[in-house]
């Protein structure tokens, strides 16, 4: 039982005064001392260890009255009240007040039925405000996420630029894009074109013509297996960086992606590194005069199979 | 309050104003509550990181607002407006560089703060919720870094975003939706820039302020954990209040961090690369240094192929974060002394060593690319 304020304090020989304050240890939250107002002789600080017994209105000490009087006077300036200091959960441990402090409940709040119902109703009304917004907001944010593919042919240069067989040559081109309400803008892109020898061509097409279909399954274009020009999308199928045609110490001339070091041979086959699939061939046409046209496509990176996203 | 000194008979006008506000708001009590918090075992330099993080965030907010006076978040003006800030606006180079290095300081201090809490065993009961909210704050800081990186719209920005969003695309089921949602389309463009801008300057700051407030509230509710060694008597002898000793250490920590950021901004100011285009040219894409270890991880043969990539980009980092979140619920031993928690100590050393090794090997790898 914790002592109560205003309790009488009794020594071994006689009553000595009244309990006026208690002192709490800020770390353990335990009472450490009692402050006793000695009848007409100031205040003394008594350690909890000397308390023998606590009853409803009496604190019995193990000390004699002369021993209490011999204790140093209580120094108020060494302490702050619990209101002026931040000690979490202190009130959970303390029951020193002499009683509860009460305020009356307003008449209108007495005997109100269906409190839980009203609390739930608040949440229901909240849902009625929030739910109808969820779908429009989602659709609002989703507006630009999906757009149809552009299957127009783009002129990107002349094959006269290609100096050697089975060597990657970068063709840079500009592509017009139209985003939402914005004026049409031009972005720079690139593809890699290969003049392939029959052996490499065989590795790219594996003896079959390559068909490109649109979302409905209709064929847009077919790359014939015996046309020696192959175009690879400039986007690395690993995580979408731009790869280069480089000399490799061991593997010779290869396509190398500087991001995560995926390495592909001239036919686009993965030789080393983390890439999950070969380079992505694009639809290509070469005119009699050597002008190259492609359909610009991009595929999702990081997947084994091709998923077109542009 | 009986121990406050008696006011002079003729209060000055300032005292009158202060008393007027105090009477209505309770300023003195509020200040007392804020400052008189017992720190078990006394103030320490190890405890400065939380306050330092708050300071860094405030400075990021201030410099960020200032940058927005000139910055234009459109694909055709973002690069030019950033260059204008760097080269034409008085002290623009300094504010932008401060903001850039401030983000690095944020990541470093988040790391230090989390390590300290981990090593001190301060995530244990009753502080589990502080730890969880802290992890969410860690995610927000990473989100700040990721979204802010795109805004200058140079090649570095464009490619870091391209790869980052492709990684997100690998999330099971919702990956494609998330990636398109963030990009506002199939490839990075104006919609991506708009989205990243709004997330960077509105969504994340609001989330961070809310969660940081909750973090502090929970911290104050549970109280500081204190050192992991020492008897209650020893702790009691060394205990002091938050003010003045801990606040002194905190303000010194803030001043040191401020000086470091200023020095870095001065000697290594931000320099942009070419304007962003989907053609990388000769640029070798690389993320910011604190993501280098993840970047290097994805180069490993064991994380090759579709499944390997899912492992490296999603499963391993996801499992690590899940483990951190579950930590206070798995590790229920009340022992907080790190020298009596061998698994925790070894785990921390291994993670730090792995991050270090991967970061260094990513740096070494650079030489072989040209």
C-alpha cells in the first residue's frame, strides 16, 4: 500500500507530524522518500527503507522521534514537481493522492443509449465520403499509363554506314512523341544494325521468318530469314540501360551493357552476365538504295519472354 | 511554481508579452516538459543522430523550397532551369549542392541512427513501435533520394530512374501497374517528371512530417532506453536531463554535419551531365553511391535470368526489410548488451561488410568499362 498525503506519521515513541510530499525515483518510478512536516519544526526527508508499515491514514516508521529530528531539513529547491518534467507512465505507478478529483457529467450525456451505434455511424459516414472518391482518384491518376502502340516506319539512315559484317553499328534517330496535352516533342533514340553473315543470321532467326503482331494478333511485319540486315532495340533486356559494341578481352567483339555487365554476341545471344533473354530484334526494311526503316518498339526488361510496352 | 525566481515589480514589455502568451498557452510548462526529460545513464554523443536527422530534414525543406523558386518541373525546362540555378542565380550552386549533399548526409545519418538503435538493443520491448515507424521513415528517406534524383533531368537522372523503375516492375502481380503508375506511361517522360516532382515535394514531406511526429511521440511515451550496461544505482548517478547536456551534444552534432555539408557543397558542387535522352551516348549509368551495393549485387551471376533477377532485386532486399520489421518480435530476449547478443553482433558486422565489399567492387568495376 502506498502512503497517502496528509497521513499521520508515527515514530517508535510518538506521533511526529503529517506526510506532506512524496519523492519518486525518475528511472524506477518507485517512491524513494517521504517528506514529513514535523509539528512546528520544519520538514524532514525520510527514506522509504525506514517505513515499517502503511495503513489507511497512518505511516509507521522504524525510527525514533529524535532520529527523525536528526535528519537534515528537506531542501525544496533540489526538486521539481512531476508536472514540470517528462516521465512517461509515472501516473501508472503512483497512487499517493488522497482521493480522486472528479467533475460532473453533463445532464445531456447521462443515460445516452446507443453510444457504440453512434461511434460506428461516424465511421460509416466517413466511408460514404471516402469510398466514392477512391475510384475517380485512381482513374484520374491512371490516365496516361496505357497508350496504343505506334507502328509507323521510321527512316533512320543508310546501310552505307556499316563498315564490317557481323559488327554492331549504332544508328541514332529522332522520334516524335506526343504526351497528353503537350506539344509534340522529339526524343533521341538509337538502335543497333548488323549486316549479318549467314551463320549469324541463322542464330538470330533459327531458320524461321520472324513475325511481329499487334495486340489483336494481326501481323504487322515479317522479317525474312534471308535478309542480312538485323536491327536490335537499343534497350538492354536486363534492366533497360543502353548497351554498346565493344572489344572484350576474352570474348572478342560483343554487345556489352555497362550497367550490370550483360554481354551478348553479334546475334544477340547472351554470352555472360545477368540478362534473362537475347537482344530484341525489331522490324526492319532496307530499300534498294540502302535506306533503313524500322518500327520502333520497346520490350519490358528483365523477363524471359518479350512483352511489348512501346 | 514556487522555485521560479520572483519577477521584478515592474515587468518589461517583453516579460509582459511572454506572460500574456504563457498564461494562455502554458509556455513555461511546455518548455519544462520538452527539456526536463531524464536521460537514463546520462547524455551521450551516440544519441545525437535522431536530432541531427531532424536538423538535416529541416535544412532539406528550406533549401528545397528555395530551389523551387527557379526550378520548373517540365521535360523541356527542368534541365535548363537547373543549369540556370547552378550557373546564373547568385549562390544557386551552393543551395543546390547543399541540397544534394544534404541528402547524402541524411542517408549516412539514417544508417548511423539505425545501427545505434540496433546495437543498443533499443528496438526491444516496449519500443517495438518506434522501431517500426523508424523503418517506414527509412523507406521515405530512400523515396526522397530516388524521386529527387530525376528532377535535374540529366542523363544520370534519367538512367537511374529508368533502371530503378524497371526493378520495381519486377514486383510480383502489381509490378507492371506500379511501374506504369510511377512513370505515367510506358517510358519515362513528362508524366514521370510531374509525378516524381509531386511525390518529392508534397507527398513524401507530408508523410515524413507525420511519421517523424509519431516517431517522437512514441519515443517520448516509452522514454529513452539508456545504456545497455550498468546497475540502476550507477545509471541514477549519471542521469541528467535532455537539456542542457544532451542538447549541447546535439547542437554540436548539427554544427559538425552542417559544416561537412557546406564543405562538400563548396569543394564538390553539383555538376550536371548532358540533358536526359533515351540514348545514353557514352554515359555509363550508375546510381547514387548508397545504392551502389544493390547495383553491384544485380551484376552477380547468381542473380541472372528472370528468376535470379527477382531474387536479387526484390526477394533479397524485401526479405531483409521484413526481417528488420520482425526483429523486435523475433528477438524477445530482454538482454540489450550487444556483447551478450552474438548473433546480432555478427549479423550487423556481416551486413556492413557485405555492403562495403559490394560498394568497393562496384567502384573497382568502373575501370573495366572504358
